[in-house]
C-alpha cells in the first residue's frame, strides 16, 4: 500500500501531466477551438480537488482499502480525461 505522501505525489503527477497534454495540444493546433481544452483542464482541476479531499479524510476505518479505492478512481478519471484529449 502506498502511503499518503506518495499517493498525493502520484495524483499531482497524473493531473499535471494531463494539463500539460492539453497545453501541448493547444500549442500544436493554434487555429483550433481552445474552449474544449480549457473545459478539460477545468475538469482535471475539479477531479484533483475532489480526490485530494478524499485522501485527507481521516475518518476511515480501513485506510488501505480507502487508498486503493482512491487509486482506482484516479485511474478511471485519468483515463476518461485522456480519452477526451484524444478526441480533440
């Protein structure tokens, strides 16, 4: 099981990479609509905030299961955002 610090680093890295992917797409496609990219960035930030709140929740009886569930949700959220980036 990952500790809280490493989980937070992973979350930050995943969402930071997704935002960088959107910025790279916008830089390589200057004539395209950037509102869709901005919407993806906003969704990534909202997902990041929601997951960090869950990580900082101290009222969990089974911490290992709680962190595993957060990790699964992180993977699902990241996959959905990457699909949206690919659809741009």
